[in-house]
């Protein structure tokens, strides 16, 4: 088994491997270019993201600065995805994000972990587990998603939450560790924020 296979099968490996380091440096060089684009260089940003990511759909927008271990090489975005400032994707293995999902500022999605055993951690061993985020999710500001978690469609993750386990579709989940607060319901058809009603006649 070669070291690139270990990136994606959950096995232990040493990330300082020379072959990996060279490939990763090229990815980070392109990420540097993306983060140094000017605000009006929309087409350049789009072109760079298509080169950087494993997959990226139409009408995706990532607000620089964007941080990523492999510059998006193992990231799979659907269409119409929005990410605010300081999105961090620790993409040592695959991250899948469904259409229309939004990320608040300072969100971290991590696929990489290290053994609890001190002797192995001292040698810098690492393992990776993929993260999957469904369609039309909202990941609130400062949320952290840990390796191996899966989030269902339409789910909202509250600001500052730490997601340690899978979450179903159509729920609001908050806290550390993140737990389901309630299902999305008829209440949400009427109100968009606290007691503020949705005026459907004013919407485009």
C-alpha cells in the first residue's frame, strides 16, 4: 500500500513524506494565488477554484482568505455554495459539500486526526476520515466539524458548535458537542428570526 492510498483509507501514515510534501506545496502555491486576488477579480478567482478543487459546481463563491491543507485538491463542492471569510478545510482526505450550502465566517472542517497514544503522536502519525455535508445546509460562524462526520440535507449548525457525530437532515443542531435542538418545522415557514415574520409578498 502506498502513502497516497493511506491518505484516503483511514490508515496511519507520516505526513512529512517527501513525495506528499512536494505535491502539497504545489497546491498551497495556487492557494496563495487565490488569496491574493483583488476583490474585482471574480473571473480569476473562479478559474483558480476550478483548478484547485477536485470538483466545484457553478456559482460557488469563497471569500478570501481561504485556508486548506491541500488547497482544495480533495474538496468536492456542488453548485451555489457560499463561504464567508476564513473557511478552513483540512482536506487531507475528501470533503463533500452539497448544493446551496452556506458557511459562516471562521468555520473549520477537519478530516485529519492524530492517535491518542503519545508514542505514536510524538512521531507525528496521522489518519484521515472524510466529511460529508448535505445540500442546502447552513454552517454557522465558528463551527468546527471533526473527522468522519456526515450532516444531512437542510440542516443548520449553530454558531460555535463542535460537530463530533453524524447529524440527520432537516434539523437545527447546536452546542459542544453539537446535538439536535429541534426539527425544522411549520414555525420556520412563518418566522425567519425570533418573532420576525416572513413577508412572502416582498420576496423576489
